[in-house]
């Protein structure tokens, strides 16, 4: 009986040691990839969401832009309960590390469907605003800031292509209704308030059906100065 108890105790000890070793070997690595894994739940695999969803793509966007948005969520300029909760206690250094991680990802974009329920007139108006703007109402063309290819500009201007139509329209609408803010001077707030709901729907509809260019990376610089002063861009 004593021998059987000793063997049982030894078996339990070995089992516990095996469980401890397994737990040790299964320890999650402390890497930036692991720490930003929570972002994938909403933004998609490696932050490269499909164009059928709502949440924006993170992969390949300028690091300065991503950092500015994370800071805005943390500091209350942008409002989203989940985002604010996730970043409320994070330092600038940590947020910059996250931004640089996603900016460094170069992943393929999903195919863009050319099918739209927008009318030809809406698509024409969207194209006009994106390419030419509306000088009479003080609305600069999107390409003047976001680049001729609309893939964004370093270091802090985002691309407008490859984003869900609903996301684009909701964010432009947030500027219009004063629900979204950026660092002063808040250029997009000024531009957004000059746009009508019809303008916003037209721009979002046109952008949503545009194919991605061969080179999806943000432009290194703009060929001319910005038409407006923006707080998210470094002064020159």
C-alpha cells in the first residue's frame, strides 16, 4: 500500500511538472505583433480589412497619421468607446510603436467591385469634388492633400482608396456634425462643414469604386503646399 501511494504521489508530481513545462512553453511572446493582436478583431488580419466591412484598413498608412489618430482617441478628440478604452492609459511612445508597426505592413488590397447603387450624377459629383474641389464653396480637391493617386502622403496624410464606403461617409459626416476633431488647426473640420450630405455621399460613393493603383504606398511628398493649414502635418 505504501509503495502504491508513493508511486501515485510520484505520478502526480510528474504530471504537475509536465503541466508546468507545457505552460512555460506556451507562454505568449512579448512582441509588438502579439500586443497589437487585439486590433485585428475589428480591423481585420494584420490591420488589412476588406472593403466590405466598416472598420478602416491600418496596414501601410503613414505612421504619423496612425499615431495622430491613436492620440486623438486617447485624448478625446475622436470618439469611439472601444478605441478610447484600449488606448486610454498608453504612452505616446507606445502609441508611436503601434503606429509604426502597422505603417510598415505592405499587404495586398482586396479587389474593388465597380458596382454601385449611386446614380451617374452622384458619381460625377463625387469625381468633381475629389479631383477639382468646389472653389465657390471653399472646398479644395481631395487630391491636393491626399495625393494625386489618393494613397496618402507622408508623414501624416491618409489614403482615401480601399476604404469601405460606409466608413468614408460616416467620417466625413462626423466632421460635418462636429463629432470628430483633430489637432488644431483642424482643417478637415473646416472643409467638412462646407460639404452637404449629398456631397459626402457622392465623394464616398465615387471613392468606393475606384481601383487601387499598382503602387499603393503613400507619396513621399506633395508637389505643392497644402491648400489649407492642418495641425496633423508638421510645419514647413
